[in-house]
C-alpha cells in the first residue's frame, strides 16, 4: 500500500486549496473524491460565475458577518484572509472584478476557471488525485487515524484533512459524511440545519404572487411579538413561502427563533413612507381614481402581480367602487401595505440550501492549524466546520482560509 504524508478527503474548494497548499510545502499528498469530477458545487457557485470572496475591507466587519462563530476565523484570516485570497487567485491567473455588495468574481470563466486553476496548482505540486472513491470510514489506533477505508482499498498517511463539505445540495456529493467521520474521532457535531434557504409560511396565499421579485422592501422579524431582527432589500414569494436575498440571509436563525416562540416576518412594502404619509398617499390615489373599482385604484400603489394578494388580505371587496371605500378602509389598506404578516413554520430542505449551519464544533479544533484537539493527525477544512456566513462570497472565503491553513499545517 502506497503511503502518503497527507490525505485530503473531498475535492471541493476547501479540499483543493488544502491539497495544493500541502503539496506546495513539499508533502506527498493524495486527494480523494467520491465523485468522478471534482468541485461540483464550486461550479454552481454564484450562478456559475463563482463569487469567490467579498471586498469588505475591514477584517472586523468581515468576521462579524459569520455571527458569534466568526471569532474562530481571526487566526486563519490573519494569515490567509480575503486580501491574501485575492492575491493568490490573481497570481494563479484569475483576475477578478468587484460588483454590487462587494461580491468578487473572476473577470471571466467563472467557477470552471477557478476549478481549472486549482487543479493546475495541485498538478504543479504533484498532488495525486483519486476520483470515484467515496471514503466509507476512518480506522483509529492509539487515538490517531491509522487509515481510511474506501470502497476499493485502504489508504494510509501521516495526517488526514476532512474537507467533505456540509449537507446542502447533496446531489453535488456533500452528504454529511465528514460529520460521521468527525464523530468517530469523538468530535461534537453541532446540529446541521439548512441555511441560505427559502422559508415556509403557514399562509398559503403567498402563492398568489409566487415568483414576483420585490425590491426595496423591509422585513421585520418578531418572536412572540418581540422584534428580533430587520432586513432591507429584495425578496420574493414562492409556492410555499418566501425566498430571495433578505429571506435567505435570515434563514440560518429560523430554527433557533422557532424554538423560542411564534416566529413572524412582517413585510413592509413601503418602508420609505411613514404611516401618516402613506395614508395621505392612499387617500390621494383613491381620490384620483374615484371612477375605478377598489382593485383598479390599487394599481398605482402596488405592482400588478401583488394586487391579487392584497385583494385576498383586504376586507374590501375588489369590485367596490373606489369612491365608496371608507376612510377606515383606506387606513386599513395603508396598515396592510406597511405590515403583511407571515407566520414562519419551517425551512426548505437541504436540497435547496446554499450552505449548512452547524457541523464540527469549533471548540474542539485549533483555529491556528485546523487540527483536531482530540486526534492529533486529523484536520478539518471548509463547510464541514460549524461556520456559515451570508451570501456574498463569505462561504467560499471560509474554504480558502481554512483550506490554506490546514494545508500549511
Ligand atoms: C447553488 C450554490 C451556489 C453557491 N454560490 C456561492 C457563491 O457564489 N459564493 C460563496 O461564497 N459560496 C457559495 N456557495 C457555497 C459554497 O459553494 C460552499 O460553501 C462550498 O462549496 C463548500 O466547500 P467545501 O469544499 O467545504 O465542500 P463541498 O464544495 O461540498 O465539497 C466537498 C467535496 O467532498 C466530497 N465528498 C463528500 N463525502 C466524501 C467521501 N465520503 N469521500 C470522498 N469525497 C467525499 C464531495 O463529493 C465534494 O466534492 C454556493 C452553494 C450552492 C449550493
């Protein structure tokens, strides 16, 4: 049996970075991937354009985007953070461009270019790659990983890096195997839940406006009536609930909030107008269109695709002449436009989640090396760790930084 210095399990962005870095340090490296092709999820990233990182210049602000667990990243980011990542990609032949919200993309070629260049790095440093080889289990001896059991053979190395990803988009190969391996080594696994995922609502009328993209709206989150969060931006209705950037960014906390009480999102369609201004605006519109019916008078107040939904939620019959709509009814309409309540009753499944929240507990991993504190020849990199951020390049940055640090160590 051929023996390696390092075996990396998983050929996603974290595994590719770790393998390339360990190879660059002169180690004999084997990268084992269960699929025939590597980086399947990386190819999907950023609608195939691959949002590799974020241009947020302040490291503190960058780290804050990961919530409490972000503190774990200080050490890795101080050695290979967003700035070093950009330099790395530029040096391996991937010039980048920064777009809205600080999103950084390759100027051309998208995820395919990123994958090709990472594979080229691995080749340059003599990394062996074994495809179509799912690792089934780890074998331990004296508190260390002794070998790996794959479908076809047993594999041995001095050190092992688990970079098998989370549980989201399982069709790309990330089926949570790394959690099982880490648990075998005695690690605590923080419950994996879908994140950056659409949200389900109790209200079924959402489907009346499904697919319609709302811009410049505000979502206020309440738990048992208490305000807990607020977002401003884009969202959309789906067949079973709501989705879009602001909803996806809130989704990671939904399981926690649901444990605390009744979770509601309150949609404000007119965040730029306070209630009194909106009431005046509604009154003006109804005066201007007094020869129309209620449904017709709404046309200047809300986009067309939302009108069926407003009619469903309003007590005013759609065919009531606008001139007969009372002051109270107009006030109720203004209140509705400022607060459409959505009762949240769950998340879509891992099949639709961009990332996984939860994973290998950070308490049991050394942040400077990604080495297990329980098993001294075992390391972790990427989404298998209990780290997740919002959309905008933050999740791939975790892979580059933790992959580089694990490979370096
Ligand atoms: C549609 C979509 C779009 C996204 N867009 C972006 C974006 O633009 N920017 C961003 O920052 N993030 C994005 N993400 C998130 C980002 O892609 C992931 O966080 C990232 O791919 C995680 O990398 P990883 O290397 O940790 O794991 P993965 O990419 O999941 O790779 C893990 C690899 O391990 C292999 N593997 C698993 N189990 C085994 C086993 N037992 N034996 C051998 N191999 C195994 C898998 O087949 C897979 O190849 C997106 C995610 C999705 C689903």
